[in-house]
C-alpha cells in the first residue's frame, strides 16, 4: 500500500491491489493442505512434502556428514518443528533473514489415563490445549488425531473422523430446559475444563457380571482395529480437533472458514514464499515452523528451544566465515508471522477503530504485542518499522497497522520476543482473523495472498540495521 493520508492508512481493501486469480490459486492450495494437516506433526509432514517437491533436501543438524549440495535444506526437529533454509551468496556472518510462524493450534488433548464409563457411555477424559472458549467445543463433531504405540511397539498415526465413512466424537452439553444454572454463570465458567469429556463409545459388551461393559467394548474395539491396549494411552499423544473441512464463506467466496488459521495461514504463506524464490538469494533465508506457541513457546520444539542455534551451528560448520551463532543473530532480521484480531462488526466496542485491523485490507504490521502496558511485548523500533514498510511498499504489498483491541481490554503474545531475545531485529506481521481460537476461524483470501507477497519480499530484500 502506498503511503498516504491517515484516512488511507488502514482503509483500502487489498482486493483492489492484488492479482485476484493468483489469490484464488493460492487459497485453493492452502485450503487443501490444512484440510488434512490439523496438528503440528501433520503440518510439518506436509511442509516437508511441499518443500521436497520444490527441490529441498532433508538435512540432519546432528549428523557429522556434509550437508546436501544445492543450498536448499530442511531440518526437522522431533517431527513437530522444522527449519527450512535457502543458503545465500553472502556468508552467514552478514546475518540471515527469518520468517517464523507457529504450526500448533488450540485443541482438546486426551489425558494419559483417559477411558471411563458413565450412564451407558464410554468417554475420554481430556485436558484442553491453548486459549480456548470451552463452550465453543461442545456439541460439535470432533476428529481424533495423533500418535500411539500398538502392542508390538510400532508407532501408529491415528486420523479418525475426517472421511464420510469415519465415526466422529462429541462432547455433550446440557439441554436449555435444565440449563438455567449454567446460563447464569459467566461464559468462562459455564463449561468447566473437567466437563470436556469426549464420548467415544456406547454399545456394551454382552458379558455377565461386567460392571463397565461399554468401557470393555471400547477397549476390545481398539484392540481389534489397532492392536492397542489400555496401557498404550500412557505413552500416547492424541488430540481432538474439529471434524470439519475448510469452506469458502459468502456468496462471493472471498473468506475461508477453517480450523487452525492461527497460525498455519502464516506458516504456509511463509513456506510458499521461500520455495517460490527463483534466484539464489544474497542473504541466507530461513522459515522457522515452531511448535508450542499457544502454551508459551516452551518445550524442545518451541521457539524457546535452541533448535535454531543447532541448525545455524551445523550451517556454520561448512561455512568459510569465522563467526558464531550469536554474531549471526545480531545481524539478522525476522518477521514474527502471526495473526492479529480483525475488527469484528458484532463487537465494535472492543476495538479502537483507528488502530484496528480490517479483514481484507492486507497484512497487519504490529509494532508491539503483549497486554495493557505492553507487558511481555516485543516493541519494534522505528528503524525496523521503516525498513519493513519500505520493503512492502516497494513490492506493492497491501498493508495496514494495528494493535489487538483497546488498551486495557486486548493483548496477546507471539514468538517475536523469543526471536528478539536472541538479538534478532524482529517485527510482527500477519493477517487479521475473525473468531480467532474458535474451532472455525475466518480469514480473507486477499490477506492470505498479501501475506505471501509480504513474506516473499521480506526474505528477498531485508537487511540488518
């Protein structure tokens, strides 16, 4: 978006500034990927397939062997986190350009000892993951995804509830006739976390004396179909996600309703932006696909892990430049690619309109995140903002600026502060969503394409201050 008056800053639709056919093509590709990739593991697997089709080669950050030739590399960390690298002409001592997005999303995890029976039903006990409104997850069809080991010690990847012939799963809710006490509670208290038990069975075993025949029946079904016994749940990683496919929204089909836009819309556009580079870049370009952002970026696959350092150390082993990871970071530039809150027509009072993002008006550049007095924020400098906005203008990328809600109401976190802690010059930039963290989130095809253009231009043009 060209710079203009303040009234133009957030007021121009991206639809009038983009190639609509190209946006439709990208949206079709993206919706196809996230239709099946509903967990961090599945998205990383899909990313590897897409990257390999573009000529990228798997590499091992721990191996003593030389890196594959060609400069297009994929490093995967424990199946849940990946770093995709395009080596540049300049030495890494000059710094690298990074776009970091997360690939986990809010969901319902099962507990390690989950199965019980009550009122003629078999149920799994659960523990929700990330910031959810619990009432949004009851009564909807759920699919079961994840990893568990069978009796022979073989790892199984479950994916149940996504095809028309599959069963789905469900969390019940009380009928309104008996729900007066529930209705009088605050929304956040109406559905307790311990009430998110998922119905997984109903037909009892025909066995005399069995006090939990439905539970027994579920276990026998699992043993027959998957060779799984009850002990297997102790070493499992199973997740309930919405059993819905991405759908176009509106008579004009300009919006996309899907689970996990936050933050796979950024992850996919960043990956595609890297893979679509035609020339060998000057500076090394990196797309970091992180796990665990929704619970603080902790763990060995989150942004706070040192997997990025491990990858850089491996790259530096084959580099002629004498430098260190810390020195590389200090000359590097990054976009924290994450979504922002779109101005919601049903809740306008929660936003300060002049500094709110509008769905369909392009990528949202966010100077700071955090909450209230910018607590836990990465607050980007004027120099960083000027640099990035100049790149976006030069590439004719539609953009807008925003913060997440009114000062004492809104707020949120991204991976930005964990990048900047390393000394990397960092700015947040991603699309606006409606219904963020809901089982179905709304995003604009125009914003999807604007993000792709922005990440591509940034990877090609960014320089350290």
